[in-house]
C-alpha cells in the first residue's frame, strides 16, 4: 500500500483507535501479524517527545528497509501528548524530506500543541476523518457511530465550556489569584504521571484561543505587541522538556492584563 503523504497527524485517538491504526500499519507493511515484530516498524509512546526519541526517529528514517531488495515500506507510529521544542526542531527536516516509502503517523490530542513549522509539513486529521480517508475498519470504534459521535460532541462541548470558564476566571483574576490557580493546576497535573504536562499545554492553548476570540469579537482591547510577544514566547518555551511550566505560566500571569467578563 502506498499513501499520498508521508506524515500524518491524527488527533484524539483512543486505545481502540490505536488498535485499528496498528492493523492499518500491518497492511502498509504488507504483513498479517503484529507490526511490532517487523524491523520496518518503529513505535514510540511518550508523554513528551524527547531529543533522544527524536534521534530514534531520524535514525529510523535513514535506515534501509528490510525485505526483498530492501524496497518495502517503513512506518513509525508516534504516540505523544506533546513534544519539546528541541525535539521538534530535530525532526523538522525528517518531516519535510522523509526517505522514500517511509511514513510517520503521529497521534496527539491537538495538532496545535506542535510548532507551526511541523504542522505546515503534514496532513492533519481527526481519527474519524483519517479512518474514512483510508477506509479503515475501526471495529468497536465504529460501532453505533452516530450515537458515539453525538456523545463525543456533547462531551467536547461540555469540556470546552468548562475550559472557557476556567480561562475567563483566570484572565479576570488578580495576580495573586492567578498564581494560586496555577499552583493548583501544576499540583494536579503532577499527580497524573500519564497525562502530566498535556493538561498545562491545553490550558495555555485555551488562553490563546480565548484571547483570539475576544479580539475577533471586539469584546476587549487588542493585546499590545509586548503582550502578544510574551504569549508567543511562552508557547514556544513551553514545548521544551526542561522548561518549568509553572514559572512560564506565572510569567504569563504577570504580563497579561486583567480582563474582566472575558
């Protein structure tokens, strides 16, 4: 099987979705077994893609495929919640110029958590769109599809409402109140080893979306150049694995204006 693009970002993938993707990978590799047994398959599962893991991706891209005449496909499945700035820059050229017959499937909650330079070089799909595009049978994922989609939309709508309320409260709070909110969020994120900083990434993303909506709807003054640059800088440094998310959010708290009724 040949794909029309070499790099795909797939958003909001469940465990059932991963199982279906692994079956899809097997078909790309033209095998009838678990792709983990194939030397032409790389599977990385990480909360935050590290520089070392980026090195494995680069090495996998450059290695010759195993099989008859070495002309078979290679596939890397990369399951992440985020990626360090350095790691993303390290794989940028690989994403831009992958070796022939080499494909990368990156699963993440939202493509917006990756750098624009990465996003501009890939195809981005929801899990449903990706399955529809390639006619993948998601099995249990597709069972009662309409009902499931309705429930998912309701859940997403509820989550977005809650996130919007949290961000509005944050923007309307004093510096001391913002610092306390950040402390609670960081403490809470630290209790969940699997989901660690992805919730903090999402919070930063929600702040950015809220500010853009406020400007779009002319409900508040535009951010100054300094405030906008602060937001951009924090977003970029946030992707560094060694960066203190707490300190970055506290710095953002200090720089952003207090916006009541956001």
